[in-house]
């Protein structure tokens, strides 16, 4: 099979297409023929080892210290089950699925194995494989974090980094719950986040949202660029801070800060579940949640996909079409 492999940490050009042995499913595993995947911020961090403060040593145990330990990146996939290992009962060959691979990676290849009890769900029937792949990384991450708090009609939610993969999903999920959403992004992305359900938009290039007098029930921080001391005054008593991107001091201090301030803080990694992914898929199938695709690339052009993600300016998701020609970019309506 063809796979996008990197043998050293560095820029986009370290990623090359090579031939690798096709994997075989083990007990309880599915062999998925990948149709589409994405290049996410997590792939960028893994390729460059540009990780939040204090996490380089810890992340090296997974990513590798000198050279990459997992040569094929890609945290998410949409594809078709080609074969099932022993004891598989939930899916069968021919089923169309989406899956979040997490720290196992492996999605930037023509085939990958997925445990049936992992974060895998039926693909929404109304979406193409490219659209379905664009749901996974941001959707399951946003759902996993928002699931750590309570969203009721009228809840006020601020999403920092609202135009990225996780941010665009968080805006929509909060809107679906009936919350009033304030989105922080650059001015050119204001129209996008408004179309997804944001009631208020703050352009961070002209306004510092931490200096506003408003307070929120929930802050979803998808960027990790604002110190806790600046966020705390913006969160209502008993509210929640969901730090999708957090450095090591922020992760270690979360419990103590929660106890001291009464703010419910979730920082760092959260578990990805099949139930969360199935919920995201159901919302998409009923038209409530839509994927956001910035650009699409063929697998053979994956270095260019990495190069674009490295600019830090992607809107939503950068899709890699593993089977067939790229579908073209744009917002999926």
C-alpha cells in the first residue's frame, strides 16, 4: 500500500509517499480501506515536535526522541471496511465508517487497522468520504470537551480559535445546545463562524477579548495563548474552562485552580469514544452539524497539505483524498 511516511522531524518536505506492507486485522480489529483523512494541527505538532511548553519530553515517549517512532501520521479517517478480524461483531466488510485514531496515528495511508471498540462509527450516509473525514478530528474533540460541562439553552459560550477544526465544531455544538456563542477569530473568518451559529464575533487582530466586561458560563480555548489569570475574570462563578490546547503547567495546575476558584477546568487530553463519534455522525446526518473544508489535496500532494497547515491560517479542515482525485476546497454547505 501507499503511505505518507516521515523518518525525521522537520518541515513539510520530510513527508514522503512510500510503499509499505498492507496491515492485517488482529482479534477485534477492522481493516479499513481509507478514502479520506485530514492533516490536522496534531499532525503539524507531531511532525515538527512543536508542542506546548513543558510537554516536549512527555510527548517524545509517544512521538520519538531522535527520530519519529510512528512514521505514518493522520489521526482521522473515513473509509470502507475491507476485512474484519476474529471476534468482530459490530461491523462487517463493506460498511462505511469514520474513525478517530488518536495517538496511534496511521490515517495517511491506503489501509489502517482500527479496534472495533475504539472511536469508530458508521459514516453519515448523506456525506461524501471527504466531508465525513472533515467531521472527525474537530467534531469528536469538541464533543469530548463540551461533554465535561453542561450546556443548556441560554448558556453563554466563548470559543477562542473559532475558525479552526475544533473551533468550528465547538461553535456548532454549542449552538445546537441552544447556547449563545461568542467566537474569537480573525476578521476574514467572521462570516464563516456566523454562518455556523456564532451570535457575536470578536476579531482578535483589532480587539482583545480579555479586556471586555462580558462574562461567560463556558470558555472553550482551542489556542492556548491566553494565561489563566486573564481568562478567570471572564468566567462566571461555577462556570467552566475547557482548555483544548494546554501546556504542562496548565495541565498540572488544573485541579488546584478548580478547587481554588470554583471554575470547572478541563485541560489536556480527554478520551475519545465511539459514542461521541456516533453522536457527531448523527448530528451530521440530520443536517444539524456540517463539516468545514478549507482545501483538499491528493495523497501524492500531502507535503503541500502539510505546508498549508503550517501557515496556521487554515479554516476548518484540510482534507487529503486517499482514493481518487482531490475534491476541491471550500465550505461544505
